[in-house]
């Protein structure tokens, strides 16, 4: 099941499992969470998609930039992160298509060895949705955003940041490692 790959952080396998060739589709996996499944589904499907994708893009780019920065100068690092925000805000996500969805109900234990219902916190629904966008359209949008975001930046440092961003933004975008240090009792429907 593709959700196992999301939970395990094996994003490369999501496209394969869903038979969505990575050369044709840019994938985004969104996770909605909450105590009311109907609300979580409605919010994730209708309200939160673009914001969640933009936030995920920003997170991935910033993580990759920090890992690839050769500078320990806080001013340079902050400038690079600001440039990342500027570029991500310019990305157009026209054409996102919902490809699959799945939900899991979980409860976390309040105590180490739960025996009764009162030993658990209220149930929480994890709602996973895979959105896809035509890869060529997405990459063109990324190229335009990066070019516009860097139009006044012609340094070698700017080129390095630009290269990292282009690589980061073409990955499958999925939630960070999902899980909890507490024991959970999943209920799969």
C-alpha cells in the first residue's frame, strides 16, 4: 500500500505503487489530521491544498539549502532562506489533480500498558492525499519562479542556491517522517 511508503519516508516508491510515472507527474502528498474525519477531509481537499503544498515546498528547499550551504555566516544563510521563500511564493500550481486518498484512525496511549478505553487519548484521523501535476507544466513553473526570483542575483553563491532549489523542487513532496514515540493503535478502514 502506498501509504506505507509515506509513513516510512520512501517517497520514491509512492509513484511506482500508484502507477504514476515520475517522468510524467510531480507528486505531492498531503497529510491532514484531526479528530473529525469529515472535517479533515473537507479541509484537506478543498481549503488547505495549495497552502500545504507551498509549505512543503518551502520546507524541502530550506532543508536542502541548509545542508548544502558552505557558509556559517548567519547573514548569508538568512539571505538564502529569504530567497527560497521568495521563489516558492512565485511557483504556480495550476493543474493539481487528486490521484488517491487514504485515512487511518489512531489513538495514542496515555499510559505504558493500556488496558481500558480511558487509558487512551481521543482518536485522531490521519488523512493522506496524493496530488499530482503534469511534470512538464510543474517544471516550467519552477523554472519561471526561480528565474524571476533570481533575476537580480548574478553571483556564484546565487547560482549555487538556484541549483539546489531546482533539484529540491523536483522531488516528490511528502510529509516529514510520520510517527510518534508513543504507542499507537491503528485502525485501518
